[in-house]
């Protein structure tokens, strides 16, 4: 099946997680770039094949290498300098990309790549703080919604000129309540409504937690028995 005349069939074989490494090695030279991309994405391929496909002429194949969870950091570092911004974006989002490489990609000339850094769950707070100053609103939105964005950075983004960014600050579950209170008075109706709704939900949950605690305390007390 790996040599089937139909490229779609070969691509399906290359995608299959049960396909043997030796078969994938043979398919890495397939004339169809879709098949080679499927091989690049398969976690069963050997390191030498990954390295070879990281230099493939088609950028989609190189993206496949960056997407592969088995790709080692040194290969991702090399792909971080790829001529294609699409490849660099995938590297920026990859879980295995080293932190110093993420910091480097945070300065990439393409906003699409910087957005990828802001989407990476392992991007450190200091890099996110830098990206919070980005000229591109989509980059700042990603920072505003990131789970590791520091409270200081969230405070700055809560005063961002973009209403979309300020809304993302509200949606971030790590945003301090004092910032939500400030945004509840935002000049933009949508931002203020969303922030107010979140504050009301927090109050409701806190009240429920207090009532649960009281109930638990009452249950823990021995029953009162009147002695006549």
C-alpha cells in the first residue's frame, strides 16, 4: 500500500500511527509532497528522516516536522530560522521549542510568528510582557488570554486601546478581581458588561462556597439534645 498508485492511499498509510519506521523511511522520498508531509507528522519516523525532511523543498513538509512531537529541540531551533513564516509560526507554537528560541521568535518581523509565541503555553512571563507591547492587536490579544501572563502585564493590557484586548483580559481566569472591577467601569459597553457579568459570577460562586462551608460546619456539630 505504501507504493500504491493513488497518492491519497499512500498519504493515508503515511498518516497511520501503526506504519513501521522502515516503511516511513521509504515513503520519505515520495514524489507527492502531501505524502512526505504525512510522513513528517508521523511520530514513528526515525531521527535521521526527520532531519532530512526538515530541509524538504516544500514548506508544508517542514511544517510537518515542526508539528511532530518527536522532533528534537535542535531541529526546531534550525527551523526557527526557516525562510517561511508559516514554518516559523509552527515552531513558535511547538511544545518542544527551547525558551531562548521562543524569546528570539518574539522579535520576528512577522506578526503571525510573534502570535505563535504568544500562543505557546510554555512562553515565560517576561517574553509575554515584551509581546504585550506589540503593535499588532492579535499578538496582544493572545498575551491577554495567556495563562502565564503576569498581573502587572494584565493591568497594562486592561488599559489597552483595543476593546478586543481588554475583553480578553476579562476572559483570562487569572485576572485579579481588582482589574475586573476596573474594567466593569470601562467606557466601552461590551467590555463593562462582560466584566460585570464575570464579577457577578464570582460573587455567586463565593456565596455558594460560603453556604457550603456553613452547611459542612453544621453537619460536623453534634445534634443538640434537650434534657427535660
